């Protein structure tokens, strides 16, 4: 930048100084001929090198001609300046050449500005490409995450299935182990029971011997006690006999008194019976009179009906008769009550007499039995005295036997002690075995509890079956209706299964499209990477081109200044060397810059058009995405409607279950006398119906889960469609791919042109630098 600032365009003051210095250079022309000749020799060498480089660049690529033309025009202008300054330093043509050089410098600055604009446009395009690349990376990451989630879900399903299989295997192995343990426990129980039976037999023998000893000793003690008690009883029996004789005498006197009382009571009963008979005869007479009076009343009533006129007179008499009849009735009722009470009293007295007679007979019998028992007691006392003597003899024999048995018991106790030591050893072994059995029995008890719970569940299930069988007749009609509903539900399920099959086909097609989209995404990634590399290279080349253009401007300034300082003496050596400039340098530099400007503007417009085309493609892709979002919303609405239908079906099923239970309860109330077999059959049928209902509900739930999974996978495919713009339609996707490829080819061609231009400018700038040196 310092060089460009130092070598600015020459001003008017600078030209005035240049013309003033030319007057001085006329006097010193001869002194400066030698260095000027050297200078033009250098220029001729540069010209020849430029021609060779230009010819080689034209062979390589024809796109670098504008830069070459600009450089040739620069050198032509500089040579014309030298010629005109050498011929006529004060001429107007030299001033025009200076102005033309200024215009050329302004054109170079404009070209730099255009290059900067183009670089900015390229940076904007690069940003857009980077944003698209980031979106593609995000979509790819989302796809990878979705794939990871699907793989994790599959792995979870596989692990769950393996865990279920292992659980089944473990259950089977535990069942076999439990069976083996049961067999082992049975064997051990048999062994233990055998040992216990042997021990118990020996213990029983010992206990029997002890009991026999105790019994014999007790028998001897009892015999002695009985002898003593018999002696006491004899004394007491004598005393009792004497007392009973006194009591018998007292009883006989009482019996005589009671017999006298009975005779008196019998006479009283006879007199009362006669009175009752008289009262009954009176009652019969009164009843007869009452009947006669009633007949007379009837007759009077008939007469009153015939003689109405005499009714008033007879009414008073009729009332008097009624009063008499009521008095007679009251007397009859009172007499009947008195008869009933007297009869009851007579019956009670008869019962008392009979009881007293029975008691007297019993007392007589008891007295007779006492007499007999006293006689028997005397006989027994005499017999017991004989028995006492016999028992004393037996006691002596028993004492001898006891002494002999005590000796045997001592020997048996020694044998028992020996056997106890052996039993203790066996018991220790049994305890060790019991510990093992207890450890295993704990697990066995757990299994038994589970088995008992299952048995209880089985019993409950059987009871429920018996209860449900009772409602078979009342539920058959309901079951037929439910069968029709189930057939309709099965038809609906078949339709849903067909839809699921169609959705599966769509899923497979979407998976294929996903694979294609992934491959296209990979290709786009590679393409975007290559584009990024090319853009970075283009940036570097643009920067190099800017530096080259700045160097060219600096070189032109240096050339102008060098010619102004050296003067107008450069023309004669140039003519002497007979150096001819090429025809492109004879033309003005403004035309070349205009042509380069037009070319750059055309390239910028072309890039803008390509960017607009890409924007249009992005808008079309967004429209396609909105269409797909609407389709997704429609699918979600359909699925919501399906889920609502499924929930309604579930509610209907629950209502049907409640109805079945209510009908079952009603059937159980109505049917109370049916057999257990019929009830069990009905419950089995109900269970089958409930299983069918549960199977239908589970199928509906599976359908909902499948529809949700299909939605999720459809969302994945739509996201893949969002990331890849090639998934719109078959032909449209191919056309978009072709247009993208064409755009990328055009961008590549433009970049290659720019690169060749910058390389040419760099090469020519290097040559210009050598010439300036």
C-alpha cells in the first residue's frame, strides 16, 4: 500500500516540472545516451519475453487475453510517452498520453473494485452453501439419531425376549430341582421315621416296664388301703343300719297319717261331685227356658210384622223380655264359669291324690329295698372279711415278685444307658441332616405357598366357573348378539389389517427412498466439500490477483516517473534498435478495461442468475415440504379418528362386560336349583367370550401401536425429504439434480476462468517487476 501511495498519478504541476526539466535535458542529451540505450535494450528483452509468454499462455488457455492486452497497452503507452517526450517534450500528445495513463490507472482501480464485488458475491454464495451444508448435516444427524433410537428399541426387544426365555428356563430348572429335593426329603423322612420308630419302640418297652412296676407297687398299696377302708366301712355300715331302722319306724307312722287324710279327701270329692251334678241340671233347665223364650220372640216378631198397628204396645213388652233374657244370659255365663272353676279344682285334687298314692307306693318299695340291702350288706361284710385274708396272702406274694422285678429293672437301665449314648450320636447326625433339610425346606415352603395360592386360585376359579355356569341359559341370547358384534369387529380388524399391509408397503418404499436420499446426501456432501475447496482456492487467487493489479499500477507509475526523469532522449536509441511494438499495444488501454469490465459484469450476472435459480429451487422444496406437512396433518387426523373409534370400541367392550356381569348376577338370583355341571359349562362359555373380547381389544391396541410407528417412520422419511431436495417427484427430482449439476459446472467453469486470469496476471506482474528492476 505504501508503494501504491508513493506512485500516484502525475498531476498538472508534475507535468509542468517534467516539461521544464526537458529543456535542461537537451543540453545533457549526449551524456545520457549510453544509459538510455541500456534502458531500451532491457525493454526489447522484456518485449521478447512477453511475446513468448503470451504465446505460451494463448496455447494453454485463451481466457487470459484481456490481462495480456492490458499489459501490452501499458507498455505501448509508456513507449509512446518516451517517443513523444524524445521528439517534442512540450507537445499536447504527451499530455494526452499522461491523461490516458491516469485513465488506465482508474480503470485498474475499477477492475479491482469489480473483483472485490465479485469476491463479496462469492462469499455470500459460500455462506449460502455453508448454510445448506449445515442444514444437510443437521438432517443427517437427525436421521442417525432416529436410526440409533430404532436400533436401541430393537436391542431392548431382543433383550426382553432373551430375559423371558431365560426366566422360563430358570423356572423349569427350579421345578426340576424342587422335584429332586422332594424326593430327597421323602427319602430322608423315611430314614428319620425308621430311626424314630426304633427309638420309640425301645422307649416304649422301657416305659412299659416302668409302668408295670408302678402298677404292681400301686396294687400292693391299694390292697392295703382297701383292707383298711373295708374295716372302716363295716363299722359305718353297722351304724347306718341302726339309723335306717329308726327311720323306717318314723315312715310307717307317717304313712298311716297320710292314709287317713286320703280317706277324708275322697269323701269331700264325692260331695262336690254331687253338687256339680245339681248345678248342671239347673243350667240345662235355664237353657231350655232361654230357647223357649227365643222361640216366643220369633213368634212375636212374626206377629208384629202382621199387626203393625199394635207394634207400639208390644215394643215395651218386647224390651222387658229382652232385659229378662239378658239377665238370664248373665246368670248362665256366671254359672258356667263357676262350673268350670269347680271342675278344675276337682281335677287338681284328683292329681294331688294320685301323686300322694304314687309317693306312698314308692316309699313302701324303698323301705323294702332298704331291708333287702341291709341283709345283703351283712352278707358282703362277711365275704369281705374272707377276702381280706386272701388279699394279705397275695400281698406277700407280690412283695416277692417286686424284689425280683427291681433287679431286672436295674439290668435294663444299664442297657438303656448304653443305648442312649448310641442314640445321642445318631441324634447329632440327624440334627446335621435336619439343618440341611431346614435350609431346603424353607425354599420348599415358599414353593408350597405358591402352590397353595395357585390351588386356592384354582378353587376360586372352579367356584366362579360353577357360578357362571348357572347363567348360561339367560346369557345365550346375549352371547349370540355379542358374537354378531364380534364378527363385525373382526371385519373391521381385517380392514385395518389391510390398511396396515398397505402402510407396510409404503414404509418399504419410503425406506428405499431413504437409502437413495442417503446416497444423494453423501454425493452432495462430497460436492459441497469440493465446492468449498474451490472457493478457498478462488479466494486465494483473487487476493493474488489484487496484489498483481496493485503491482501493475505501481509499475506503470514507476515507468512514467522514470520517463519523466530521463527526458526525451529515449526516441533515437529506440529508432536505432529498430524495435517494433506489437499491434495490440498500439491501441488505447481504455477499450481493454471496458471489455474486461463487461466480461466481469457478465460473469457476476451469470452467478446471480445461478443463485436466483437455486433460491427458486429452495422455494419449490419449501412448497413441497408444506404439502407434505399438510399430508402428515391429514394422516394424523385420520389416526386420531381411528384412535377415537378404538376407544369407543373399548368402552363398548367394557359396557358389554358390565352387562354380562349384571346378567350373570341376575341369572344366579333366578337360577338357584340348577346342577353344578350346568353352571360350570355356562361359566366356561362366558370365559371363552371374555377371552375373545380381550383378544379383540389387544388386537386393536396393536393396531394403534403399529399406526403410531408408521407415523414416526413417515416423519423420518419426510425429514429425509426435507434434507434431500431430490425426493419431490420422479422426473422433477432428476431435473433438479441435472440443474444442480449444470449450476455446479458453470460455477466451476467460472472459477477456472478466474483462476487462469489470476495466474496470467501473476506471471505478467512478475515479468513487469523484472522490467522495472
